[in-house]
C-alpha cells in the first residue's frame, strides 16, 4: 500500500508539541502512531483517560503522550497540555496522506485490470489499484488509489471507494454508497473542533453485499473490517475502526459507533443504534429501534432503549400500558 511516512526523534516531537520528555532518550526514532495495545518501540501513543493507566504501563510504546499529572513510573513519556490533540497532530506528521494521482485517462495507467472486467462510461480507477477478474463497474463509479478488489465484484452507479480499500471476491456495492470515507473524529481545542486525521483503511471480506447509500468509514490508523458473507441494507452507517464479524445482517438505518466489535452472525434489525467501544457477542439479535449501550454476551436477544433482554423489555412495556388504568383507579380511591 502506498503511503508517505516520515520519522521524527522524540526530541523533534517534544519541540513541535511544546512538551517535556521523561525517561526517554531524545534521539529515539519514532516512525508511527499506534494505540497503546498495538504500539511498539518505534511508536508514539497517548493516554488521555486515567482509567487506561494500567494498559499504558504495560504498553511497549517507545513514547506515550500524557498530561502534567499522570504518573506511569519509568515509562517513556512526553508531557503535553492536551494529549489527544498532540496525538492527532502526530498522526498528521508521521502518516501524511499523499495527494491523489491525476491522469488524463479514466483508468490510471498504473492500475491493473483483470481479465473480463467491464468498466462503464464515467467510471474511474485510481493509481496502482487492482481489479480482479470479471469485476463490473457501472457508470459513475469511482475507485481511488491503491485499492484492491477481488474477482467478480460489482459496483453500481455512483458507488465511491476511497484509497487503500481492500475487498475480497464477489463483493456487491449498490448505488451511491461510500466505502472508506473519513471517520467522524474531532477534538475540541481552544473552542474549535479540530480534525483528527483518519489514515486507516477498510477491509471487506468475500461475498459481502452493501446496499444503497451506505457509509463505511476508514479507520483512524488501522482497518475498519466487514467480515465475509455479511449483508448490509440501505442507509447503514459503520463508523471508524468498527469490526463486523462474518455473516452478520445489518438492516436499514442502523448505525454502529466507532471501535465497536460485532461477532459472527449478529443481526441488527432496522434503526438500531450501537454506542462505541463495546462488543456484541456472536449470534446476538438486536430488535428494531433499539439502542445498545453496553456489551452483550453471545446469543443475546435484546430490544428497547436502552436495549435489555427481550422478555424483560416486553414485560416492562406491558406494565407501562397498564399504568393509565392503574392511575385512574388510584385517583378514584
């Protein structure tokens, strides 16, 4: 995958961010930004919430951005006024996104088009992108740079695939859906919402079907994943770094917030909302118009707002429906 990267020393970062190094040699080379659990010796990460301090103490990150009060023992830290904003700025420096490569041809000369592909009028294919055998692009489809599509994929009019997206075989994307757009990430700095660069990508497994007007955001750093065999209905939103398992059903107007994980064979019925950073166990079913606010074990069947076990929700609703009659009787004394 083509992406411009750079390397800075810990001292470079300290100077750019106006911070103070502790327990870290100033000449240490930092080449990437990573979450605490994925960081290595050449990574910079951050700690903005004290409840993750134990995880930070165990992280092998070469440098951790913290505020003035957090104590992590002898871990290498860079103390800054706003660790989350510093983290966002470091992404921009260490993982700068290249400008899209222009071409006078609708299919860039460096793209590789498999045997038997059909590219309709008005469709465009970016630099170094690979289309597998027998794939079909309808009018107005756009595929960005450095994408990989497997065999027998079909993209309907107006579908947009952003740079670095990876798809398996037999993927179907219906009209006007967008795969790989920036995730919704901002940090409030001095009264303004500053953008957090989104430099990850999207991975879509074999035999996935994506309905019309669906939006699947790329990860902040790593991938957003849609597992093999999953079927996504129209007008569904999948946020950055969400991990959807295999053979899931995501029904119309459902929305999944960032970094949430769905196991295999999970069903989200219509208009389901899921908060971020939770897990829904395999073979769980969430009823229509429900909002999942906490993690669910495997095999759950929940409904309501907030979602709770279905039987409990129906009993509560039945009791609520009887409440007016009960109040009327109570007033009569």
